[in-house]
C-alpha cells in the first residue's frame, strides 16, 4: 500500500479561511455543514454529536492556537479533514492555555479501515503541526492556497 502524504488528505472544498465565529460550537457546526455539503458525512447532527463525545475525553487544543478535534461516526461516508482559519482567536481548552485560531477537524468512519486511515492522517498532520514555521504560515493564511502551501513547509 502506498504511503499517503499530507497533500492526499487536503481538499480545497473543506478548507475555510477568515471564518468569523465566536465559539467552539460555531466552528464545529460550520465545519460539519461543509463536510455534509461535500459528501463526507450523511448527518450533521450525528457527526457533531461524535465530535462532542471525543471532546469529553480530553483537550484537543494542541497549543500555539491550534486545535485538532475529531469525530468518529457511522455517518462518515469517507474520511477527511477540514481546516478552518478563524479571523480571531476563540476560547478552546488547550495544552498551553491558548485559544484556537486554526482548527483542523478530522471525520473518521467507525470501521477498522477508517480507524487505520485516521491514525495515518493524525500522524502526518501532527508532524507538520509540530513545526513553528507551518503554524506561523497557517496563522497568517488569507486564502485556501496559503493553507495548502503552509503544509508544504
């Protein structure tokens, strides 16, 4: 099986820039709606429920104004990732007590194939999001191409 790179997971249709929201709930709703519109999930409500279930397990803010929530649900038709660059920082529980300005939300199918792919996606994104240069570019991103280019750093 061919190793997937980060570019295989990025979909311009699930990247949102300059998002004007004020709460974690609003971000998750907007992203879930986008996943639904683009055919990634069958139910916005079910998917949002799965994301909140995961949120109860622990902090998804990884620091440096980045959050990586995810939802694992039977409503997921295909695994994917959505990235939202917010127009301002919002409150989000994180490891370093910063809020979130970059939200990377994974949707994962319930089956074992979905779980395996999720681990690959998480691993690829975690490596990139561990680089200060990538975070700096994401925090300044003004376009979808800016977001994609940030992950090429």
